[in-house]
């Protein structure tokens, strides 16, 4: 029987019909499995599309759960970690490259007209002028420094600037309120504007793509169609603003300023849109030099949003820009009464106190404001004034703060602390005539020093009132007068009529008479005078001192750590952007002739285009 069964089975296998049936059955079974696999794959693909396209699941949060090795996706390595086959990798910062360290003092080519200054935010840029030796006339408007890079939100204070090898601390966990505040976007649409959101977005898309003219036309059409729409009119103002920048047109910018005003005057304007509109209007008014108009706009903002401390801080800056220190002081006192830890208000309030010569009172405000690290506080002028205040009280920590300012990139070095600079210029405290290349000028001054002296004495003896007292609060003690012949590259004709020979000698030396960042003047210092350590405002000039009447003992000048004395008929040359200090301890007056010249490495283009100081 067993043999018959085997034969019968073999017969079935050898039968063509049977073989075909078996293959057909297997094929059908394979097709069925393949079909199911294909259906499942398609379902998976469409499910993935649905998840991503319709945002059904937060992909990043899911990956965050399963991305065990921190490479941004889920793969075999993640599976190994989750299954316990490997350990989760630990990310460690390299001590050789500490986080947060930045490159300072990048030099530019000598021919490039590039100037650096203290870093301040665009929406709160105070023109806090340095009280530096003979830097500008008392009635001159302060010069606004050019915009630079955004302000870092953390500050290296003297206690931390030497810590360069420690690993950074773990970031603090943000509270739910902080996360919500970050996610919260300003609401710029009222109920009506939401109904025409697609039309607004279309015009806005053109603006963001740089098609400014087309965007402006689109928004103008929308304003014609929907004259009561705040968002349409705001879009028009933004497009005009962008076009003004593209065209370099103040006229177009003025149109934008007026359109911003129209937005705020419409009914049913969302509060966030009102705030954004008026802040931008104030900023653009300030840019146009309409400081009083900017002040009025900010006052309106503070009236509408009285609880917004940042707006009050901006209002204080506007008062400072107008030279209204009393008004600014009142604003910052109000801010600090409600927000006693506000760093921005503290540094500005400290600056005002120092300008009032309340040196000791200013120190804690300047220090605590800088230590806060709040936006708008990391400014070279605050480091400058804090260090200066500490120096005047005999506190040696002044140089720690100067070092901190240097580390933040505000000062070229602890000694060279000028803020209106051209990068890359040769920097040294003392110069020789040969190093400057102005040997002809030096020889002319020294050969004619008696003529220059006689004319200066005639003015001094005449008691004509031409010598004016130094009024920049640089003297600790004594009397110091100056008689100016050239200021910011312009000849003072009324002064030259008293000393015509001296002015005639200088006419042919453009390196001096065209120096918009310097002066040419006589300087008389009475016995018992001490000038505080200080620095000039810019590295773009060198200063020549020609000795005219020099007592035999007691008169000296220190620049950095080198001290020298004047000689009658001889020229001393130094860079006054470095710290210098003067003592006059003789029994009679000292008279010198000061001639500022352009730094010899400045190009002709730079000399012509640099702003005056």
C-alpha cells in the first residue's frame, strides 16, 4: 500500500494539469499578500501626509520622545538606546571653545570708510555724549552714532570676564508664563480686517518678497476700497517706509510717518497695532531729526499704555536726545518707583546723575544697570562713565570695568577708550614727527614758536575775554582756559583776527585745518590745576602740543603709563584717545598751542566723509 501511495503521488506531480493548478494556487496566494501589503503601504503614506499636512500630530514632539541619541530623527541607533543595548550619549561643551565667546576688533582695510561706536539698540538709542576734553562746542547738537549690531542680552561683568574655561551652566527651565509670552503674537487685525485677511496677506506677501512698489500699489488700492481698515493702512505705511529706504528718500519717509499717524487715528484699532504703529512712527521721526515730534508720539504712547515700562524708558531717551536731562530724570524716577530693578532705567538714571556731577550717587545705578544685562544696557558709554566715576572716587575697580568694556568690544583696550573709531588704525600713545609724516608742520610750529607765543600773549594780556573756561567737568581743581582758532575743520574768523600770523602759518596744512574731528587752539592752565584722567572721543586724530610758556618745574602730562614734560619751542605728539592726565603744580601759568591733525593712516575719502566731532 505504501508503494501504491507513492506511485499515485508521483503521478499527480507528473500530471500537467495538476502542476498548473498548484502554481495558480500559489500565485493567487502571493498576489493576495502583495495586494494587502500595497494597501497598507499606501494607507501609511497617506496617513503620514495627513499627519504632516494637517498638523494632526506635533512631529517634533514625537521625535523628541524617541530621538534617544539627539540626532534629530528616529533610527536604528535610537532603537538600540530605547532597548537598552547602548547608553544614551551625553553632549559636552568643549572647554577649548567656550560658548558665548565672540570675536572682537575685526580690522577693516585702511581705505574702507568704516567706523565703529558703542552698540545700542535701534529702538532706544540715547545720544549720551562723552564729557571728553574739548570734544565739541557747548551749543552743538549731539552727534547720533551710526547703527551697529544688535545688543547682546548678557553682559560680562568684572567678576566674570576672566572665566574662560568653565563649562556653561545648564539653561534654566522657563516658566509656563514665559513660554506663553514668547508664543504670543501681536494681534494686528480687528474683526473686519479678518474678513479681508486673504487680500491683506497677498499685498503683504509682495512686500516681504521685496516687490515694494507692487505692494504699495496693492495696499493703496485696499485703502481706497476699505478706508476704515487699520491693517490695510498700516501695510501702506510699511510699504512707504520700505520704499523710502530703497530710494533713500526723506520725502517718502515723511509720507510713511503721516500714514502711521492716520492708522492710529482710525476707529477700532487693535491695541497691539496701535503700539506697533506709534513706536515705528516715533522711530522714523527720530531718524528724520524730528526729535520733538518723536517725543510727542512717545508721550501719546505712554498715555495709552501707562503700564508699559519699556515705552517710558523710550520716552526718557527722547528727552535726553533733546538735551532735556531734567525731563528724562523725572521719567526714570517714575520707572524706578514702579520697577526698581529695571536695568535700562538704572543706567540712564546713573548717567544723568553723573552729568550733574553727582559722582558717588551715580555709581550704584550705573553698576547695577550694567550687571542686569538687560537690552539697552550693554553700551560703551555706560562702561566709560562708570569707570570714570570710580576713578574720581579713588576706586581701583574702575579698570575692571574698563576691562569689561574692552571684552565686550566697546574699547580698543583698557587704555584706549574712545568710542567713535575707525578700525585698524595704528594705535600708540606717543608719536614722533617722523612717524606721523607731518614733519613740515612740526618744523613750522617750532621755527615760529616765538611769533605764535607773542600773539597768544597779546590776547591773554589784553583781557579781551577770548579765553573761555573749560566747561566739560574735566578739572578736579584749578583754572583752565582755551582760545579756539579752528573747530571741526572750520576756521573761526573772529578769533583769527586777533592772531593773524598764527592763522596764516597754519593755512597751508590741511592735515590740521581740515580735521573735522579736532581743534586748533591756545590753552592756558593756572597753577594748582589737576585734570582728571580721561580719553578723547575718537581715534581719528593725533594731538600736537607746542610749548609756549612752560614753568621750570611742576607741569607734566601722563598718557597711559608714560609721563612727559613740555619744553618751550618744542612739540609733543600723542594720541588723546588713550587715557591721559595733567598736573600744573608750578607757581605761574602754563601756556601751550594745541593742533589736532588727522590720523596719518586715514584715507582722503575717510577724511572727507567722516562726521565731525
